[in-house]
C-alpha cells in the first residue's frame, strides 16, 4: 500500500473490518482453547503464514473486486479510529488555544 495516504488506509480498514476480522479468526480459534504454552507454539507456527499472506496480497484491488461481486451485502462502516481522531483533534485544539500555534504552522515543522 505504498503511496496510499494514511487517511485512505484507515478508511479502508474501517470499511472492510469484516475481512480483517475474518483474517485473524482461524488463528484465534486455533489457539483459544489450548493451554498457554501449546497455544503460543501453535500461534508461532501459524503467524508467519499470516505475514506471507498479508504481504503477498493485493488488498485494495482484491477487496474492491470482491465488493463489486457482493454489492447486495452492505457491511456498515466500523468507526474504529474515531476515538483516536477525537483525541488528537482535542489535543491539537488545546495546543493551538494555549500556545497560539496553528495546525498549519505545525505541519510546516515536518
């Protein structure tokens, strides 16, 4: 996902949360009912395959194609990052109000 802005990445996750939940479910189910050390061993053996699947996928393209095939099923957006947006915006407003530094000047510091 190089070249994709962070806002689009986060929006992608919020709109496709069901895919990401389903991606991790087999690993959780394989380790949830086992004793601690056995589940850690199983997880350690499954996790590399999850990394390989994630790095070799064309997530945006394949998810868009799957969405086009299943247009009748509309999964609602899950605003998972809303608390973070709210917290950051409050901190930025507080900094701006107390120190007189505007958000545009903060962006210029990067």
